[in-house]
């Protein structure tokens, strides 16, 4: 089995974590804060995940990511919620740019999602990890995470892990 690693940032890491934990072929989701280089050295909420590309292709993961956060909107919280895809090996950058470019046609506005090298990670505190699946009835989860999971069921059901 081939396992690849990718990072995603865009919105609250509780939301992002729940989305990717709900997918077949995703084996590990680490919630926390990621830093990159240049003007992106500040830590921003994100997840790092390990996945099997034979079960869920990278393009599907990126498409899900773009549709489950405000990937076309700059707003006042962008430093905390950087819209990004983090790569771990330089050779991945070209492929990620190619995929992002192809997916742009699915959006009316320009994608602002950055493709950035992964430099550092700080995990969330233990009480915030696996937040949704420990607290599915909390108002935050109902208001912000449930709609994202409903979107997954409607648009990417073949990748949804029915155990969740």
C-alpha cells in the first residue's frame, strides 16, 4: 500500500479535520498549526493527512478541500485560516499547481489557495483533537461541520467512509 502525505489549511482545523476523517483512504489526520516560508512563516490552522492514492486520488482530496472552505475569499482571518495546500517534497509542487489550475474552472471566482512547502507543525492540544467525533451535537459542529459533511455525501459519496 502506498501512503502519501499532504497538508490542507483554509478554515477552522476542527472542520478540516472532520472532513478528511470522513473519507475512505485517509488513514491519519493530524490537526494543528502549519508554518511555511517567506510571508507564510506564521503558524496557521491546518491538518496534515496521510492517504492511499489508490483509494482516493489527490485531485479528489484537493477538490474536497477547495469546496469545504472559502477558497476564493480573502477575509480578515486569513492569517489564522490561510487557504493553502502544503507539500512535503519539491516534486509535488508542479502536480499540485496542475491540479489546482484544472479545478479553477469549477469556481466563478479566482482561487486564492496557495501551494506552499511544509516547514513546521505544532499539534493542537489533546482536548481539541478529533473534535467533531467527540462532540457532534455541539452547536459549532451542527452549524459549521454538518453542512460540510452533507456536501461530502452529496458530491463525493464514493469516497465517504461509512464507518463515520
